[in-house]
């Protein structure tokens, strides 16, 4: 079974950034990512957030497989899966 974090550059990936109070702050769809963290960090850079990235939830969906998961940054700045 292939881990979701191992994206292929040709995969279409959607990233939605959810802010405080479940407000949708940004959404993008792109290709060329090799990891979830890369997709999230590029979305953050493009979003021009006015809130701290640690206060947001990141929903990442592989549009090829229709698999999606939500992530947050922990206190150490590491992107972690929300379970």
C-alpha cells in the first residue's frame, strides 16, 4: 500500500487552508508536488495569510485517488496528520 504522503509529480493535488472558526482562507489545485508538506508550504506562500500558519488546518486531497486528509503544524513546526 502506498503512503498518501508519497505524491507523484503528475498527481493533481488540492490544498484548502481552513482558518480559525472553520473559515476557508485559501484553496488551490496544482501538480508537481512530491510530498504533502511541500504542497502545504507552497499553498501557505501563495495564500498571503494574515493569521499564523499554526492556527490553520490544511486539507490536502489527491484528486487522482480521491484521498484526502487534514493536517496541522505542531509546536515544533512539523506538519502532522489530524486523526
